[in-house]
């Protein structure tokens, strides 16, 4: 018998469609993980998932390559 850990009826938050299953490893207090999540939600809400090409800058933001499922040049 399987146990349902999260009842879909009670789900408050779901992982954005464009987010990969990579483990986040941002520094404590760093907002990069939050920004990656917001960007993924925004592209999905705008219906731009198939037409998104992203470029990540240097620093911790470069980990967006691991977290977002978009085309990278």
C-alpha cells in the first residue's frame, strides 16, 4: 500500500514547468534560486516556453544552466 505524502487537493506550491530536477545549491540568503524560479514561472505564464533562449551571466547566476529547461546558446 502506497502512502500519499502530498495530497494534490492540498498542494499550495508546485515546481515550475521549466525547472529541472537539479539540486539547488545557492548560498544561504542568496536570492538566485528565487530569481531562477520566478523566471521559469514567468516564461511559462507568458506562454514562451518553446521560444525561450537564455544567457546566464557570470557568478552564481551561471548555475541557471543546470536549473532551467530552456535553449542555451
